[in-house]
C-alpha cells in the first residue's frame, strides 16, 4: 500500500473541516430525496453551488442501443478513454466535468467518451450497467473507424469506478472480450454493496459520503434488495472472478468510507494476475478530486500519466 501526499495533509484536513462546517447549507442526500432536492442535485451535478460549464469541444452523440455519450476529440489521438461519471448512480451526468475531460483529452492525447447512463431511482439496476456495457461494446466495434485507434481505456469516479469494473466483467463474461481495454482507472469506488467494514463503521460525519448516504445510494440503485442479494458478483465486483482484467490504477483517501473497497479490490486484482497501482491519499475524503486542492492537481497529473502509458 502506498500512502501519498502526506505533505498535503494539513491542507486536506483543513478543507475537510470547512466542508463539514458548511454541511448545514447543502441539500441532504437522503435515502429517498424529494423531487425538488433530486432536481437541484442533478442540476448542479454532484452537489455544487452552480451547474457545471459545458464546453463547445464536447459533442453529444447517441450510440449503440440508444445510449447517450459526450465525446471530446483532441487534435492528436493515441487512444480512447471510456469515462463513467460518479454520483451514487442517481446524480451526475456526462457533461458534468467538461473542463477536466477536455484537459485530459489534450494532455493524454485521448478521445474521451463519457457515458450519460440512466439514473436511479427512475432507472434502478440494471439500467446503468446496461448503458455502460452498450457504450463499451460500441467502442470495441467502432473505435478504429471513429477515432483511428483500437487502444481503449476505461475508468471513473465513485459509482463510475464501480460501473467500470462491472463493464469489464460483462464484456468478458457475456461477450468474450478480454483484451480490448488496456487499463482501468478507478477512483474511490464502491465494490461491495453489502458494505465493507469501513463503510459500516464510518458513521454520520457530514463529508461528501458517509455510512448513511452510502446506504441510501444502495437503496436507490438496488431497491428492496437484501444484503445477501447485494453480494451477487454481478453487482458487487469484489466477489467476482477478476481474472483476465487489465492493469489498474486504484485511488482512495484515508477519510473515505469506501477505503476498504479499494484496498480489498487492489489485493484481489493483483492476486488474479494483473498489475495494480494503489494510491491511498492521506486525509482525503470521498470525491476529493472534485475540489480545488493541491492533492487534486497531483491526482489529475497522475491519472493522466497512467492513462497515457497504460
């Protein structure tokens, strides 16, 4: 295990305190948000104060099975990154990170395809995974013609990291596609929806994610499921056979209730035969890459470097 950015720890902990102090002014992400709260959270994507900026570089398209994607194509393309956004399977969108995705496209020389998958609670499991699977299959079939390369990568944040692993497993198990994707970039994802020890013990501390919000997200995504049902490998990839998956970079903060998920997944990923880069960021809370911090800038560069060379 590699704990990184310990020199940034004072700044990171100070930001966490500020975030907690401002928690009373943010809409709650409860187990069943009312329509107004849900609309506000979705308008502002991941709970910011204003809607995100949409850049003219992004192109909205519809691909296989009617799935919507947002595409960024730089002047030079050495690969294609299938990006899957986070938001607890209920929030977020493909146009919620235009500035960062365009920066990544230019810096890593990647065409970026971000999936606008259907959201819970209107569209619970398996709608989101189905859309991500369809987008991945479209790339496997058409990346060479569309972007001039067959070098594919996949990744995302939080629920997007979960959906990235689920997508790789579906490609392998349902379609026999094993080596099309060369790398997986997985940021602070939930991989055991029956709840790892760190999820259960984190408590109600008002950071971006805690035990209560996680439980609420699982209920929105898999309504009425029992704990045992949520251990199904098709929804909790920590329980799946991970053989045949590509090299991965797995990142999580020490103040994230999903800490165990990344630690356990990294160990099982490596045991299954693939290489893993594990980064455990000192003091970072869930979703830390969303905020203007020194560790965020470093993480963006590290992610770019991984995707450039995977």
